[in-house]
C-alpha cells in the first residue's frame, strides 16, 4: 500500500509539472513558432492543446520515478 501511495504521488506531481512546463513553454515560445495570439489563441492552445500532452509525458515519468523510489 505504501508503494502505491508513492507511485500515485509521483504520477500526480509529474502530471502537474509536465502540464505547467509545456503550457509555459508554448506561451513563451509560441510566437517564434508561428502561433497567433489573436483573442488569446496561443494561451488557450497552450492550456488545452499542448498542456495535456505534456501532462501525459509527465505522468509517465512521475510513475516511473515513483516505482523506482518505492520499496518493493
């Protein structure tokens, strides 16, 4: 049970970190990559378009790290 909690916390932290990091990168570098900011398009795309993909990658990495750190 203790290892499940460590893995779950690792997954949640990874999900949030990945989502926030990806959304921040899109907001910062989106203009150089050609994303328009007409009516907040870049911000919405960062939050709901690219953010979930980064969150999924962060979730996978967080679970992997949690499994490595948890006692067997």
